């Protein structure tokens, strides 16, 4: 079970995961692939847990004023802000719409739009990231990112592999380069109006005052963040009618937030992958043969079908595989 935990203190960073890693203002960012291969362009990127889940878990840690350049993804991208104050920049040059958010906030950025992010706080910040799909595809960079990368000796192959010519690497014979994003393609990735972009963010207090989720109990709140309402017309409905999260469109996964001031959840299991992230505090996960002690920043992937319960003090983010909210199977 301990092998299914990635401790925050044990995260292995990659400093040159992407083609923008030498751009001024971006050279100090750290990229992490926690579960699944992610979208790193560096084949030397360390992957902590390779087991397919139907989604990927990654992370980005950046010092103050560090920039992640404008890009787009082929699948859903969800941020949970663990630490730092962040500005999310939208549009080809990052100046169409800008949204600032701090610890405990969640952002879900749809496909088909350029986004980047900057740590605008005074201390280092960490983003915990969920990407849809076992293979979330390649990153589509804004056109100017290719120009800067070329200037600093980085080339991106058509298969998404990064080549560092400064380090003596060469483009393999016969390999094609990733085409520079053209103006026509960039023009198609239009930024929606500010109100639409702001609706992609959930501030810490935004999920309050919704019907309590299945694990709610004295001292425990259980709130939907991402996922549609449970469809009561489905033949496999368990009769719980889980509420939709503030962000209800399909991602390939759902996300909930549990906050513990005291108390212990009921014993339960799930028939789909579940990944837990401790946003703050100390959370214990019990299973019939033992207990894991999780601290803030730790990630744990729970075996499918395992009986588990949670207790402690703090905030637990739970990601469940699939587009439909999954109700627990209670242990009798």
C-alpha cells in the first residue's frame, strides 16, 4: 500500500520537461508526473506510478514570477492549487483574460483554448493537476513559444519528444519536427468571454450549500466539485441522486472535496479507480489490514474494490474515474 503513495517530500521533478523550459521566466519551473505518463516532452521524465487509471495526475511547482507558457491540451486539464497565488493567462499571448486564484481553488480548463499560468505570489507554489485519459496527447504550443525554443537550442519532434541541442543531442535521422503552430490554427483557439472563463474556477467557498454527499457525517463535509448530477433514470442508479458539482461537464473523471474537522467516514469501496490528494492537514486511510498516514501534499491511489474509510483533520480531494459520479458500496 505504501508503494501506492507518492509523498510530497519524495516528488522527483524534471526541470526541462517542455520546449519552453529555457524561455526567460520559465527556466525555474519543476514538472512532475505522479500517475501516468502525462504530457511531458522529455523522455527522461520520472514517472512515479505507471498504472493506467483513465486519467493522469501531475504537478507543477514554480517559484515567484515563474511562467508556464501559453499552450492547449487535447483532454481536460484540472488544477487544484495546493500552495501559492496564481494568475491564469488566457489567449495566444496570455492577455485575453486573466484570473487569479489561491490555495484550495480548483480550475478546469477546457480543450481548444490557450492557457498559461504564473506564480504571482511571494513564495513558491504547487499545482496538483489532473489530465483526462490514459494518453492525454501532446501539448499544442502558441506560435511564439516555438520561436523562443529555437533561440535557446530546443527542438520538438513530431511525436512530442524534446531534443536539447545545447546538451549535444541531435534530431534523429529521418525524424520530423513538430510543425510550428500556424496562425490559422491559433486563431481557432479563441478565448471565451470573461464570464465563461471565470465559471471554470471554483473558489474554496464556492461548493458550499449543496446537498451533502454520501460520506458526509458529523465533522465531515462531502461536496461535489466536478461532475454531472447522478442520472436517476439510469438502470444502474443506486438511488442516491448525487448533486452536480459547480463544474458539471464531462471530463472522463469526477472530483469531490471532503473536509474533516473530526469524525470517521463509513467503510466503503468503489468499483472504479480513486486517487486521493491531501490538500491540508493529516488524513488517515484505514483498510481491513492496516492504516496509511497521509500528510498535506501526498497522493494515494486506492486499489479498486478495496474497503476503506477516512479520518483525521483537514481536506481530502478525491478523483474518481468515469464521467458519472460513482456512489460507494457500503461495507455491511
